[in-house]
């Protein structure tokens, strides 16, 4: 009986085949200006890139890094938190990345090349539709020509609609893939939610269990949390005077949560008008919570002074923590909350805001 049992066990064991796990190998050259490389993969839990492997670069700036490959996903090569190369990886194998001055050359990953192509095409669209408008806005702001700024704002609104037609077609052309998910991150999840939901439905049909489909579902759900009629996500932060602030603490007032930055031309044009409305309605329970996406505190403080918005309550959004919570991926954006903390309007210009305040 013992011999028979051993024979059966050997028979069963010999019939089990162990398949080798796929491995992703990324090799690089031309990165001698950096000291450390971190390979990161996109996570559906954090909705961002999480570290996989970290290594020190040699003096020649070459590297070779390996990791088990599980499923199609986005990866990020992070050099000293200063330079980034994004990869779309669909299978295991070897990918070669070379930096030649300001040009990144990738071999062994056709889908990663599509990311580079998307970046280039997006930049071409931005330049074609907004390049001259930005220059003219800068000139009008310098001359404090409010009439011209108003004209340029109207032109910009028309340009945005034309831009979106081509931009969305570019995303659709990438199908259901890591590079398509990467391109969708350039979309505004608040302003383009209907379009993004159509892409989500396609992802769910063609890749229902993928990490990127799960991530896209989460991002859409998060964006819906700031829809009109919703109570926005709560947060705790400290303003420029050291006071704690949150939407919950501001209940009882009509609050404009305004996301901006010193480099946002449209924001800077609107700021003086918002300041006028604040002075007019502050004694009637109107409050402005200004949340900056700036990186440099000095730029932030100078813009506040130049635009005459010192009276607002200001929060410096370190690392875009609050912006991420509210799905803010483009500027300007704002939300108007009623006294109960419920969103009653979004993305208002000064004219629309004034009408709403006057009717309350």
C-alpha cells in the first residue's frame, strides 16, 4: 500500500507543469545627470504610481532593472523626482530607453511609443489652438486692458470646443490600452465626464477585470462626488494665516471654492472680478476659499497681492492633495456651495456668479 501510494504521488506530481513567470526588463542609457531611479507601476488603490524597485545610477547613467510582469499596465521611470519617462507595457520582455539630449528613444514597446506620439500631438494641438491666445492674453494683462481680455476669453472658449473635438478623437484612436488610459489623464474629469464615461463603458466591455478599468471606474466615481447636488468631499487644511479650514467648518455661508494658480491666465483675469463680488456680498454671508495649485510660495503670494484678492481665505494645496480629491486636472475651476454645504453650481465666471448671488 505504501509503495502504491508513493507511485500515485509521483504520478500526480510529475503531471504538474510549472510555467515560468513573465519578466519585464527595462534597460536605459543617457541618464548620467541623475543619481537615483525608481521604477513605479500604476495602482488602482492609490490611483497613482507606486514604487516597485529603486536603484542607484552609475556614473555612465546606464541601468537595468527587472520586475515580474503580471498584466498590461502603465509604468513610470522616475529620475530623482525631477524627470519622468512613462511606459505602456502589455507583455513581459525587454524595453530599451535612451535619452539623447531632450529626446527620449524607446525600443521594444510599440505601445510606449504611442505615449510619446500622444504627447507630441497634444502639444501640437495646444500650440495651434492656444499659442497665440496665450501671448495676447499676457500682453493684455500687462496693459491692464480689460476690454481686450474679455474678447480673448470669448475667443478662448470657442477654441476650447474646437480643440476638444480633435483631442477626444486622438484618445479614441488609442482604443482600450494602457496608453489610452494615460491619455485620459489629460482630460478634465469634471468638465468632460460624459465623454470619459463613454470610454469607461468601452474599457468595461473589452477589459472588464484590468487594473486600468478598475482605476477608471474609481476616477469617474470620484468626479461624480463633486456634481451639482452633491456634498463635496471634506478635507482639513490650514490657510495662509494658520487657521484650520474645511467645507464642513464653512457651513452657514455661501462658499465659492476656487481652484487657481499664478500661471493660469484665465484665473488671473477673473480674480479682480471675484474680488469685487466678494466686497459686495461678504456681509450677506458670501465667502471665497481660494485653493492654489502653485509650486512656489513666492509666486502664489505675489499673485494674491497683484490681483487684489488678499481678503479671500487662501490655502496652498501642497502636492495638489485637495485638487486630487476634487478631480481638478485643469484650471480655472470652482464650486459654489450653499449654506448646507451642497454644491449648487460649478465653473462660474464672474457674471454667472453675480446673478446667483443677487438671486439669493
